[in-house]
C-alpha cells in the first residue's frame, strides 16, 4: 500500500469507509448512485492492507474538509 501522501482520492474514500465502520458507511452509501457504490466497493476490495496511520491521515484530512466546508457555509 502506498504511503498516505500518495493515496489516490479513490483509495482515500475506500479507507474512509473502512475507518467509519459498517453502519456509518451504509448510511453514506444510501445517498450514492449504483455506479458510485460499485466504484467504492471495488476500491475497498483492491486494498490489500490499511494501516492505522493511513486511517488516521484520511480521517484527519476528512475532518479538515468538514471544518473548511462549515467555515465557508457561514
């Protein structure tokens, strides 16, 4: 698995779904179309291993995007 700085957006989404857990991921997938769901599940299947460091980095980046989006919305 590449280091966290060379992950593709597709890989980051897959890692995010894994890190969030089955219930939270299922809630998110409800809002996606069939193509998006298929692409995400394929990306998850392609991951060989996911380290705690990778999960932490992806979750941190996701949090930054959420905070930035909240700030812009204000």
